[in-house]
C-alpha cells in the first residue's frame, strides 16, 4: 500500500516539507559515506530555507496552544482514555516550551557560519562544490565519518524544537481523520464537502495500481483524478480504482 498526503492549506504544506527534509537529512546523516553526508548538507540548506520564515515558529506555537486547549477540555470525559490524553498533553507542553526557549530567527547560527554559507552559495551552481572550488569542503569530506556526523548533528540541532512541534502537529492531524473506502470510476472521483472541514487528505492506494492520484480541492468539493503514463503522456486511468480516503482536520 502507498499513502499519498495532500495538504489543503499553506501551513500544513510547510510542515510536511519540514518533516520530509528532516527525514532525508537524518537518513543520510546516519550513513558513513562522504557523498551521503553531502546529501545531508543539501537537505540542511533546504531546511534552513523552509524553516527560516520569520512567522513559522509562532504559527507552530499557536497551533500547539490551540490543540492544547482542545485537549484540556477533554479531561474527565469518560469516553476519552485519560492516560493517553495526559501523555499527549505532556508532549504538547514540552513542544511549546522547546519552541519558546529558542530565541531569534531559527537557524541564525548557520547563517552566521561563513564556511557553511560559502558551501551553500556554491551548491546553487551546477558542479560548484568541486575540490578546486572549495578545497576546505573537500578536506571536510575526507574527515572521519564520526567527525562529519557530529558536525551535521550540531548544524541540525537549532531546528530540533521546530521539528518536534511540526511532527507532533502532523501526527495529531493524521490521527484525527476517519477513513472510508471509495471507488474512482474510470479513474475519476468527486465528493462534495457539504461543510466538512479538512486540512489534509490522505489516500491509501494498493501499489498494484499503475496510476497516481492528482487532487484539486476548494471549499465546496474535492476532485481526484488517477493518472497513468502511456507512451510518455499522462492520461486518466480507464479502470476503476479503489482507495481509502481520510479527511484530516485538527
């Protein structure tokens, strides 16, 4: 099964990008090869770009505060598992506290690192980090793997509170939805929202289907088209496609 996630607002779109980039950075950081650590640095620069928005930290804190108030209202509710509620509330409070203690613009320490910024500038040029362009980077790439990994962990550390907050919001968002089985007849599916709110759609599709979903949505309806590639051209699938659809909203 393959899960496809489609954000329906800019905030969720940004959180998904942070999650994806951090996952990539962590994966390649954990490896030993120098070229894999180069990929981790590229992901680090992308995180710096995405997380550098001045208002992003406050947006994440506001979302966590809003969710915290919603959860606190459930205390004592007999239909809610109180131990799990307490655990989520504790996570939420710690995430808010972690963001609150960070000062200034996220990643400012990296922006003040002239060596890293020189590498960042050269990565925008095709082949711009060859050894004759950046001999000091070439030297770093030949350092022991543990030394490179330690440096990468240090450079990623300023983003950790934002990563924790983003991951928590996305986890709660994913757990919020109810899943229904749907069929796209001849590759097309439409559903009226009828006042239903959603911040993200999740589609689970059997990987035996040779097609991928394309989603368009507005406040009235969602349209899903399952597209396939035929002779290098994209076209709507002609077969019926069964899939699981989840509306996620905090």
